[in-house]
C-alpha cells in the first residue's frame, strides 16, 4: 500500500515543528496535526490564556499541594506563549545520558543544540531592554555583594521589549516553533499543516508495513493516514495517553520545575510591564538546583497571580505601577505522573513536592525578597497562601518561620512538564516507542533539567529527523 505521507507529526510545539521542518527539508512528505488555533496577539493577556493555553490555563496537578501546570494549545505549541529564554542542556545531564543510555550520541546531540541556537537567532538581552523589575533586583543583589547576575539569552530577532511574550508576542519578534521551523518548512511544499486536526490513535507498523494515525478533524470527521512513521509530539501531558494505548508504560517520571515569584513594592515607579519580562537571571552557588529568572505579568494578569484577596489584593493592584517581581525554579527531586481517565486532552496529574524541593523554594523566595528589600522595596510579598506573606524589613524576613512552610501553602506553578516518556525508560535513543511510532517532545527528557527546556526539546527533534532521513539531513 502507498503511504498517504512519509511521516505524520502530531503537534506543532518545539518537538513537532522542528522534526517536521527537518524531515520536509530532507525531502520527506509530512502531515502535521495541530488541534489548537493559529495565535494572534491579544491586547488582554487573560484572553490569550483563554484562547491559547490548554484548558484555558486551568491544568493542574494534585498531591501534597495544588500545582498548576501551564502548556500551550496553539500553532507553535507552548513556544507561542513562552518567555523565549534559551539555555543549553546542562553539561552534567548530557554526560550522564551518554554514560547510561545505550546509543545516545552526545556529540551529535551537542551539534543539534548549536543548530537550534542558530535557527532561533538566540541573543543576549541588551541591558536597556531589561525592565525596571530586573534592574531593581540586580541593584539589590549588588548591594548584598551577590555576583553572577546576568542578562539571559533569548530566541528573538528585533524584540522591542513589549513585555507580553507569554501572551503571544505582538511584534512577532520572538522566535517560536511556528516562526523558526514550521513556517519555513511550509514553503518547501512538503508539509501539509492540518489545522484543527488532532491525533486520536497511533497505530504501530506490523511486519514491515506502514504505521498509521487515526485523526479527527474540526467538524468531527475521522480518517486514518498511513505513513512510514508517526511522530508523537503532543507534549508531556498528552503524549503518554497515546503511548499507553499501544502498550508502552508511559506517564510516570513527570518533573515540572516548580516555580514561583516574589513581588516587591517600591516608592519609585517601576512599570515592570515595560521591557523584556524574563531578561535576567542568576544562580545561587550554594544551591545549584535553584535558578533565578525574571518574571513579570501585565497588569490585567496581576489579580490572577498575586497571592492575596480582598482589600490587600486591591492595594497591590492599585500600586501595580510601583511593583516589581522576580521568579525562580527548582531542578526538582520530586516526581509526578499523568493519567487520562477522560481522554488525551484532560490530563489527571499527580505531583508530590519533595521536602528538599520545598526547602529550595523557601530559600528562593528568601533570596529574592532580601534582594528587593536591599534595593529599597517598602514591602515584599512571598508566594505563600497564608496571612503573614507580606514582609517589610530584612529583620522580619530573617525572623519568618521558614520551617513552618508547607507544600500546600506555596503559590507555585510548573511551566516545564517533562519526562513522562523518558529516554532510557520508555523510549530508546532512537526515540522509538513501537515499530513506526516515535516520540519527540518534552516527554522524552530523561530527568529534571534545571534549565528552561525548549532548546533541549528542539535538539532531540532535530536528531530524530536526521536519523529518520538516514543521516541525509
Ligand atoms: C508560560 C511559559 C513560559 C515558558 N518559557 C520558556 C522559556 O522561556 N524557555 C524555554 O526553554 N521554555 C519555556 N517554556 C517551556 C517550553 O515552551 C516547553 O517546554 C516546550 O514548548 C515544550 O515543547 P513540546 O514539543 O514538548 O510541547 P508543546 O510545545 O506544548 O507542543 C505540543 C503541541 O501538541 C499539540 N497537541 C496536543 N494534543 C494533540 C493531539 N491529540 N494531536 C495533535 N496535536 C496535539 C498541542 O496543541 C501543542 O501545540 C515555557 C512554558 C510556559 C507555559
Ligand atoms: S519582550 Fe515584547 S517584543 Fe520581545 S519577545 Fe516579548 S513580547 Fe515580543
């Protein structure tokens, strides 16, 4: 039987778009499925969340706390609503994969990382484009004698600092899976983007025959596409659903990089929504699993992220022009899992924040709070859902009962779900889950990375495409 396509790729995020693009450039005919809409800039961030975040941003994990986990559902996947920050995968992790995962070619992987870096046109944020929120944090760190604060590398070309990266970049300057990979690939004529279509089931190849993809269209129409290979790139929260249906034991090993941010109120005007929200970062030399990165949401999103209610919330919202914020994430020791009792689109997530991660979270909030107070903040607001979360002096910060903080009190979020079909556990170094069925998205990342993961995921996808083309690309 003649295949409908050489490959069917499910998902247009970091993994799916990059794999599809390189396969198409190598001459393969590729169908790309994407159930989410094409994103257009929205003047109101809440609207962008409703339209382009999966489940309108309400996906969450349950365990020893409530842990929201954000992913995109739009052309370009989560990259369309991400901050654009680029970090290479940690050297220690890549060395470990080379040692422990048979067939993992670290040299080829590193070359793919550099390929991604070039394709995304990665550049360091210029100081003048970093918002005042970041500048104030850097000022506080300097006063405390903490060194190592630096501007981050980001995927962009012509970023004007409009401050809305996570709600669809208004200028199109941010390089996404759509702009950097999918759109150029569409120009080859080898890619058919099936917008509004989703994967329903992946069918492994039998006895050297074709693999298949059962797909559903926007009006409920159903088809089965035959192909040499079906590539699952639906993201760490959805891909395990399809893997389990073909007998693979996916869904465990979920890491999320628990993340939170501290708000600080200044007398001076901050207008933190101007400039690149995630412009700067630093590491804590005594806690290398903790990574600090800028985070600031536009005013209309503030009520959803400030851990207060009633009069106290109103006071922070009314003073939002004088508010700064900065975030941090943890390379998690804790693990979770994902199940799908009602289908691929409704992940049921379990996640347990490990005690050591809880301690790192409190260390992170203390560090940011101390820096903002040193920079002159009148008050800081800790990401804790408890009444004593506003602190006015370094002395009060030191006197705070950190040991009493429980996981359930944290206002945290996971922006980087990874590992639910880990390389070396569920898939081998060829990223094959079954004959003719491959995986390339965040689910294959074998461990908590501790760095923002898009570059790593893109690199896995480029490697898969090269292998499927038989080394031709
Ligand atoms: C707010 C936010 C900010 C972030 N900032 C950064 C950052 O600055 N730097 C960084 O490195 N990372 C960042 N990330 C994370 C990063 O963007 C993601 O880890 C990465 O995009 C994940 O790639 P993926 O291919 O695994 O999945 P995704 O990019 O999530 O793509 C999965 C795609 O599959 C589609 N899909 C789902 N179900 C189906 C189906 N049944 N059939 C077909 N398609 C389907 C989805 O609609 C989606 O388009 C951020 C994440 C968030 C939420
Ligand atoms: S800061 Fe503005 S221009 Fe730059 S990527 Fe973000 S939204 Fe786009």
